C-alpha cells in the first residue's frame, strides 16, 4: 500500500510590496494546526524541513515534531530533512529518540544535505568538507541506531569510546531515510546501505528520474538487501483544491516569487509562467489541481517508479493557512482514499 503524506519547510509569507516577513510565531502555530488536521484525515506521515534563514520558520524540526506528537495519534512524524553534515549526530539521535518516545514509536529521521548552506558557517563547519561530513556523520548516525554502547572514530569529531547514548527509541527503533536529488553517488550510497530513499523531484520532467530509481533498486539488490523491506518515495511540490484553475491561480504568484527569491542568490533567470504550466502538465514536477487530475498523476508516478511513499510538499511559497487546511482536507478525505483503492 502506498503511503501518502505531506512535507513542509515552514515557509513564511513575504509581503510582495513591503518585503515584510510573516512572524515565525504565527506560522508555527498554524503548522501545528495543520499537522493535527493531517492526523485527523488519516494521512500516513508528516515531514518537517530544517532551514536557518529569515524566510523560514523552522530551524529544529524535532521541536515541531515533539509538539505535534502531543496533538496527534497515528501519523508518522519525521524530518524533511535534517542537515546531518552540519549537526552533531549524537544530539540529533537523542532528540529524535525523544520524539519517538513521546509519540509512542511514530518518529522518523530523514538525513539529507539540505537546500541551502547557511548551517555550515553557523555551526562552525567548512563547506569544502560538504561530502565528507555527510558520509562520516551518516555512518555515526547509523551506528547510534544499532548500538546502545558505541565505539567510533572519525575525522571531524573526537572518538567515542565505550560511550552509552540515551534515551533509546521504542522497540521498533528509529527509521532513517535518506533524501537525494539528482546525485548518482548519493543514490548508490543509499542502495549499498539498504536505506529507504526519498527523491526530491522539484523541477523539470519527473520521468527524467527513472534511471536513478533503477540504479537505486539494482544497487539495493546487488548488496543483498531484502526486497520485502524496500522503500522508495518522491517529494514533489503540490497543492490541492476543488477547482483546478482556482488553486493554480492562487499558488502561481506565491510560487514564482519564492522561486525568484531563491534564484536571486543562485543566478537563476526569472521564473516564467510557462515553467509553472509545464510543471502542472502530466509530465511536470508539480501536482497542483483538483482531485481527479491529482489522483491520476500520483498513480502514474507510483506505477512508473514502484513507489511505496508519496510526499506532497505543500507550503512552497507559503499559501494562506486556510488554503493549506483546505488542501490537507482534500488530500486526506478525497485524494488518498481514491489512490489507496487502486493501490
């Protein structure tokens, strides 16, 4: 059965005229309300991203997830992602083990490199060590999951010698996923380790990721991992409503301004309406529209990639809270039942 859930980055609304940014406190309260609704409508999981910028509300996903654990009963609560290259894996593991205990075994951790680089100077790391930091810290994180007492040596922190690490998560442990973009080495690493993978498809045509899915599965099998435990998902920008054109018209100005804010620091050309329209087409990376077209597109992607999980990244550009609540309701009560009846 395909798992269906929502990912968020905690985008804050930015006034297009004044540049004034929405208070983080307001958005944090809205996020908790939104997660509570996700649980009530029966969605399977929620993921919260980590960012260290003025236009995002959440620097520590685990704090949001801990708060959400007190107002939800069934939904899985994870990060989307935790930037492990610039954090301490021991503290990260302890924090998520705590969320796991608070939520009665519903916590997950998604390790990734992140979309931005602010966390590196903020926490005293050199960006040139980007890849080595990720490899070393992922290794430590996996050992922490498997061993109550740990002996470990690396390059970027002092060794751990017979060190006990508490608290421990519930008896089912702490699921650890890896988020990847289009980097082949990341896909191969995850396959070798047998870790579940979430592919971020956030631009262009989604079909172009097919070779990476095939490489991941083949690497997974070549290294002797159990196909019964195989898990793979996609993270795609999405917003749902009863009227397809109406929801697209609401999202486009928010989405385009967000793409231009990000693109300004990366040398991207101005975002065009034609890009948005292609994104919404059957071949594009956006799932923005009504129930039937969203169901059809998600099922097509599921069959093409052999998905076990679909994550709708729903707050890109920070739609209004009431539109977010409506989108969550439509996803949980109308889209999800149709998809699950087919899968």
